[in-house]
């Protein structure tokens, strides 16, 4: 069964200092474009993570987010006393210089609002000894993501295959207008000749009519379109990642439908061609999200 390129998965690693949450979001893309949005990942592990993601996901735009929630004890932030003293001396000196006198408690209260006077309280990077837990969380996220992609893929499959069957049904309707179409063309030419008072050589007219109607014949387009539809179904049923190939098959289907429209010379057939184009465009939009 096919898979969608859209998905979401999450994994959690319980580290000694807190909880690390790893999230993966994917969207459609021509190649595997991986964006890791976190400074928690050690640089020496980034290539390993990228390869794991690339091997598992194959295609799509991939966003990886790591967030850390420290434990209560580890979350306690320490005050940088030396920095506080430095700020106090500078601010007190400036206050005296400009003639602003404030109680020392107010100076201290203001300085403690500065974010850089606190240190700690966050995970700078993942320690090497805890990496196996993170690697396991990555696999959990990928497993959840794969399940999500499979569910989306099932919905995509039902939609696009149903539309392919609709196109085949519409072409069956085109066939039902074939005899009427050719007779209408013949009558129109005869009427034009009559209005222009042109005397026709019956034998020559029939020969020319055969040549003209051959140009309007859509049997080849009909055969090729049905072959392309069968190839589409065989591909989507037989390959695990058929997205790119389906795009090429859709182009070929479009050519046959367009040629049918250019040869139609019949109002009802033109309407059916428009409906087929509409269905094919929806297939094309959906197939862009098939892995």
C-alpha cells in the first residue's frame, strides 16, 4: 500500500536531567530535505541522525524539533553573583553621577530582572552516555510517523484510484457519442456544400470524407489512455514508492485526453473531456503527496 509524504511522529527520552521530546513533521517534496531545528543535538551525531531519517523517509520536506523539559531539581537556576555585583557597581555609580538616589534593595530588585544573571536551567546538549535513549526516541518517532503516513496513504489510494475509474467511465460515454459525432460532421459538410451551391462528385466526396474522418478518429487515443490507466493502477498497486513514476504516467494520460478534446467536434464529447481533465488535475494534485 502506498504512503503519503505528509506525517507526524513523536518520541520521548527520559534523561537523567529531564525529558527530551523529539518531533518529526513531514510534507511533500521532490527529495529528502531535512531541517533540524534545535541546538540540543550534538554536532557529531547530526550526520547519523540525517542518514537515519533519509533512509527511513526517502522523500519529503522533514522538520525535526527537539525540546527539553528539565526535572524540578535540575531546573533550579543559579544566580551569577559576580555578574550581579558588577551590574550593581555600574548602576550605582551611574545613579550617583546623574543624581538619582535609590535604596540598594531597589537596585538589586532591578538587576535580578536581567535574564543573563541566571545560569543553568536548560540542557545545553545531549550527553554521550544518554545518546542511546535519544536514538530510541528517534526510532519511536519514525515508527509513529510511518503509521501516520500509511493512514494518509490509504486515503490517497482510495481517492486517486477512484478518479482513474471515473476517467475510464467518462471515456466509455465518449464512445457512445462516436457514431452520432461522425454523422454530424458528415451532415455539416454536406449542408455547407449545399449552401455554397457546390456540385460534389459522389465518389471523390466519399474518398475525401474518409480521409477527413480518419483525422478525427480517436480510437488510438482511446486505446492509449486505457493502457496508461492500467499502467497507473499496476504501478500504484505494485510499487512501494510510486509517486514520481505516477507523475509521468499522469502526463501521458493528459496528452491522450487533450488530443481527444482537439478531435472531438462534438459538444457532449467536449463536456466529457472537461470532466476528465478536472478529474486528472485532482489526481495530479494528490499524487504530488504520494511517496
